[in-house]
C-alpha cells in the first residue's frame, strides 16, 4: 500500500498520465490524479479514444498497481494528441467541477456534492459484480442512499443503503452518466416496454427490411458471441449480409458493421435499453454531439453488391483499418487488407503489430467493422510511422 500511495503522490505532484489497475480484474483507468485523500484517489479520466470523459474515485483497497510508462500509455498519449488536434467532441467542462478537500473523506464529499446536483454516478461495491448506476438521495456520516436506475429494465426500481466501507469505485461526470442524469430528470415519464425479440429462424431478412424502412433502432446479438451486441440502424440488407450504422453506449455514431445474417443469433426491435439509447441520441442531436468530426455517418451502400468483397477492396485501396471476425478464429482480427483475390484476402495485422499477415477466405467472414473512431486512430498512427 505504501508503494501505491507513493506512486499516486508522485503522479499528483508531477501531473503524470498514469494507468491505475484494479485487483482481480483486467480493468484499469487512465488519467491524471486530481486529488489524493487518506483512503481514496480521484482521477480525471480519458476514454479509449483519448477524450476527456469524467472522473473516477478509487478506494486504495481496489488498486493493484500504478503504471507510469509503457506501450499502452504511449498509445494513449498519441490518441490524446490526435483528439486535441482534431477537436474531438467532449463533455469536459459542461458541468461545474466538483471540489475536494484532501484532508476530509473524499467519498463523503463526492456523495454530498452529487446529491446536491442530482447527477448520476456508477458504483462498484465489494463482493458485488454488478455495476450500479443511480442518484444519491441521502448522505450520513458513514453511508449514503442510492436510488438505482436500470437503463436496461425500467421496472427495476430500488433504493440501497451503501456503506462507505463497501465502495470500491465511483465513476462520475462522463458523457453517458451526464445523459443518464438528463434522462432520469423525467423518470416519471419513462414507461417500461415489453421486449420484442426475434430469434434467427430464417425470417430475419423481413425483420431487417422493416427496420430499415422505418429507420428503427435495433439491437443485434451475434452467434457464438453472446457477450456482445450491436445497436444501430440498418443501412443495407440483402439475402446474406446486413450493414448497420452503429451507436455506442452514449448513442454517438460508432462506425459500421457488416454481419452475415446466418451469424446473427437474435434481433431486438423494442426494449427499455433501446428507449434509453434513443433518448441519448436525441440529446446528442440537440447538443451537436452525435458525430466526431473525422467520421462519416452518411455513407451509402448498394445492397445488390457482394458487400464483404466491396468493403474489403475499398479498405485495401485506401489502406483503411477494419476489424474482422471469421468462422475459424475465436478472436477478432484488426488490420488492413494488403492483397485481395477473388475468394480471399490477406490482412496485415496491427493488434498486436508484429508484422504478421493472415489469409482470410471470404466464405469464412462473419463480420467486418469499419469507419469507427478506433479505426481512424489506428490509421493515423500508421501514417505517422
């Protein structure tokens, strides 16, 4: 613990960018130490794209290591520089910064201030794997009351008594939490909807065509990858492939993904979470935060094309980075095509960039993701090498 405290103190005094790794998980936060207390540290944090995105309070008990240098931090500094140079959109400075006295309990100060402002926070507790999002409605000397909001299920209404000693992590002030704060201001107007789920029984083409015609937001769960799902609108669909224009967790434009229809497990056309993302999208539109300035959300696709081949050929021509999932590989491959043949292509892998090249059969391709912010940053790094 002494070494962690000394590392955090050094980071604060020298204003160093650091990674803070948590115990018993691969999760970590990247940022600058904002304030260092007796039992907690507050970091101003950056997301994976190098964009300032709120802050986090961490109990010393959850911190495993503090990292000052390495490939990940070098990559992050590059992304932060690109984000600044290209004027990436951020909510930094949108809310008044919280004030902390390092001599007093930081968690108590945080709870008191977010209670007064009504802003949403995300809490991780000891011995609980759930990420709890909610509003603090009361604060005592050693605990606070959290009114939980479940953006996936509006019928899940709970108020929890949270002991300070059980709190490991509190995120606050980021884009999605800011949007959630605005959403719950109208909590009485949020009505639960029955989830409408379509399993892949051979009829998804009709579902996708109807979603495209209505410009309806849908959620798509791939086969063999149930721990992830895509949310977006249909831009093109034919008998074998659908292209979605994606929205991320904050409903900002997240690039595109082409998915082989037989590789889809299910499609959701109505749910509370889709209501949540739709509300976030409306907020983004109203505040001009939908689209990062380096992305193109207005691409058109011809459903009559052999979509995978068209996309890969285009990526090869312009040295664009794509993410590919195949039926023969358990993990996604990230890189740019260097040779395209009628039935296969070579993908120069950049994650990790060890110079290796993978040969991929078009028949084996299940997904191709492209046109997102990570791809732009990867291409920017390639062009600067």
